[in-house]
C-alpha cells in the first residue's frame, strides 16, 4: 500500500468505528475512499496533493 494511502486509512481508523462503516475505493480523488455509515450518509476521504495531507468532503444535504 502506498504511503499516502496508508495515511488516508489511518485517518479513517482514527475517526470512525470500523465495523460501523463501509469503505469503497473512490478513484476520482488521490487515494480516495468513499465512506458510508449506517444511515447511508457518505463522505470522501483522500490525499490532498496541494497541501500534502489527508482531507475530506462531506455529503451535501
């Protein structure tokens, strides 16, 4: 696993209870992961190449 993808997964593990979410690859963002919770709400977690850090976008209501 690439270092930045590892950082994305570590961020997800630090912020979520892993058995309460589903994770899918989301290739529209670098190392992107689509996260879906028990209520069907989603967010994307990815590696931001501009700032060199993990970033995310929440589902718009």
